[in-house]
């Protein structure tokens, strides 16, 4: 019996990526990068964040009508803290505690 010749054995070689595969991978990469930029844009410009000035204004209205409503002081304090007005926030937190508000 003769040993098999090199022409009898199947030749395997790594297939090359064709143009469509490369374009598909580039498209997928572009979608991923686009999603990342959209996420960062939403975070940077605050589209997903509350309008803390409007929250504080609404709490002002509530407190004017009901000056003993502790939760309104607490929420306004949170709004002030988010806006960087630490002194006003501390005053509202103290008033909420004075009126009996307990943080949950």
C-alpha cells in the first residue's frame, strides 16, 4: 500500500475576510461608537436630569400654602443641594427636621 500523496489530502487554509464582512464590522463599530456618544451627550447636557430650579420653585409655592409641610422643605433642600446652594439646602434640611421629617 502506497502512502497518500500530498495531492490526495484536502488543503485547508484560513478564509480571507471579504469586503462585505469588513463593511459589516465597520458598521457595527460605528453603531457602538454612536451609542456611546449619545449616552455621553445625554449625561453632559442634563436631558436625563431633573430641572432642580423648577423643583425648588414648586416647593416654594407649596411652602407658601402649607408652611408646616416638612417634606416640601426637604425636597427643596435636595434641589438646592443639587444646584450647589449649600447654605439654603442646610437651612431647609434643618427646617424639615424641626417639623418632624425623617429621612427614608
